[in-house]
C-alpha cells in the first residue's frame, strides 16, 4: 500500500469554524446514507399499491439497499484507503444521486429495486470514506471522541428521522419524493466536499482493489438473504431454500480463502488482530439486526392495526429522535470517564428492555400508553450503543486502515439490518399465517406476528450486550496505534 494515496491528515480542531463545518459535512453524508435505509419504510404500502408488488417481493425495496450497502462496503472502504477518500466520497455521492433520480421515476417494481440496489452501492462508497476522513482529520483525544460522539448520534437520529420524513413526503407530495430528495441533497453536498475536504494525492501504484473478493462477498450475502426472505413462502426444508443457503455459505467461504491468498485483499485478515475490533463489529451487526425489527414492525402496526396515516406514523418517532440525540451526547461524555465497554453493554441491555416492552402490543393499544414510554427507553440505549460501538470499532486502527475499519463496522451494521429484516419477517409471517389459518381475525393475527418478531429482536439485543463484554474499553484518547500483525492478539 502506498501511503501517498491517502488524503492528508489535517488535524483540524472542532473549536474552529472550519473544523465544525467539516464535521457537519461528514455527518450530513452519514445522515443521508442512514436515512435512505429507513425513509422508504412508511412509503411501502403506497409503493406496493402503485407498482403492484407482492408482500414478499416488497421486502426487496428496503433489503436491496441494505444488501448492496453492506456487501460493497468493504470494497468502498478499501478503495478509499488506496485511491483517495475524497475521490471515493465524490463517486459515491454521484452514484446515489443518479440512482435515486431513476428510482423516483420508476414505473415498474423491477426498476425500483434495481435503483435501490444502485443506491446501496453509492452509499457503500460514501460512508466509509466519510468516517475515515473524520478519524484522520480530528486529533486523538477529546476532539476525536467528540466528533465520533456526534457521528454516532447522527446515525441513531437518521434511522428515526428517516421514518418521519418518509411519512411527511408520502402523505404530502407522494412516495416518489422519498427518492427525489436525495439528488437535491447531493447537489448541496458535492460543492461542500470540494471546498472543505483536502484533495487526494496522486494514487500512484497503490495496487488493485480485490473486485473478485467483493463479488464473492456480495453474491454470498445476496443469495443468503434471498433464501431467508423467500423461505416462508417456499418452505424452510425445500430443496431450493436449502440449496441457496448452502451456495451462499460456499461463496462466503471462498471469499475468506481468497482473502488469505491474494496479494491485494479486499479484507486483510490481519486487521482482526487489533484487540476488540471483531467483537465491536459483531456487536454492531446484532444490534442493528434487533433494532430493524422495531422500525419495520412498529410502522406496520401503527398503520395496519391502529390506523395511523403515514404522517402520524412518522411523527410518532419524533420523541425517539430527541431521546437518541440526548443519549448520544451524554454517552460521548461518559466514554471519556468509564470507556466504551460499559456504555455498549448497558446501552444494548436498555434497548433490549425497551424492545421487550414494545412487544406487548394489543389490537386496541394506544400510542401514549403502549408505545411512547418504551420508545423512550429504546432511545436511551440506541444513542449509547451507536456512539460507543463506533468509538470501539475505530480504536487502535492505524491511519492507512481507517477506511477499511469504517467499512467493516458499517458493513456489519447494514448486513445485520438486512439479515434481521429477513429473519424477523419470516418469524412474523409464520405466526400470522398460523393464526389466520386457525380462524383468528386479521388484526389479531398481524399484531401477534409483530409481537413475536419484537420479542426475538429483544433477545438479539441482549445477546449484543453479552458480546459487548469482549470489546475493547476505549476512552477515545490515544487509541490509534499499529495493530500487531504477528503472534497472538494482545490481551
């Protein structure tokens, strides 16, 4: 790897106007990418009616974005390290803007899904480039910890705000504007990138990106999630379902074998020798798998059972947004005192308790009594986990691997979201179908299915709290260091 391919570290201070503007720009990039994962959820009923989607194929509107987002994230992160972070950020911004425009004009379900897949590729280029620019721009210690705290808080806010914006746009100008809004944002982001981010140096002989590895990893994950999404209709024991799962595992195994042998791996496995990095990424994957159940199924519950309009459903998440922002700010300060591990564990446990409380859904439930109190509990845990996992996953990573570390974390989160959606949709669908076949009324059957998925989501978050015990207890100061590339991991 030629170190001259990287954009220079600027050491900007958050106390300066330039530093604040740079952080605001990078957080805007993160906000755009995370919002795109959730903004379409409230629009799904309108999209289904307009483009004649089936219930099962409709899941590919959110899942298509998440899969290419997660699948190509490693390629995007490695490309940022090798060829320049600003270049990759610009390429991703253009990709997501153009694909969103195409999706907004889509007249068929297939074209919309294709546009969502392309959106995911653009986001996979943008996000690791932006996060690695952040970690190499702000100096170690309180400055970087504060910047990562803001970044983590924005990630949590974006998921909830995306639902609100989706409702606002769907009930206002129409569902297509959940896609048209992206090109408008990209037109504002691009000039700011050129104005605030230093130009990349010449890439020189940086080496080739492992495109074959990216195809193996992405193909394996797409095949696996496709099998999980279709399994409730086909049957879990059918030859096709079992065959697709087996083929996916073969592709992912080939990816790992290739990474051990290729000269320019997409994923240098030596990075996992950094203490606590693997545990932080696994924690992020499981947290996102659990939390996707909340946004997906509560949205369906509020609209299909309680009769909320899209705008009412979006507004119902606003208190959650506020709670996440407050919790993220408090957690960033706590990390400097107690470290990331206690914040991760307690945050995941609190979110698990909140999700379990939400699982006690009732057909005649109310927002103020049954949803709002538990949404606020979840917001505390969500804000804490986002900030602490982001800090822990970047602790100890050398500068020339910053893009890869950012890609690993975000890839884990997005793949977790996609897998979680497939698993929980299967659980909810199976429960609802079984009750419907026994003569239970549709609202009761739907509510019971949603509740079952939320309980399993709470279990996932509890598991994340346990795995969080294995993460590094980073305090955000002096955390960037060279990994040990031989011998056993440090204790």
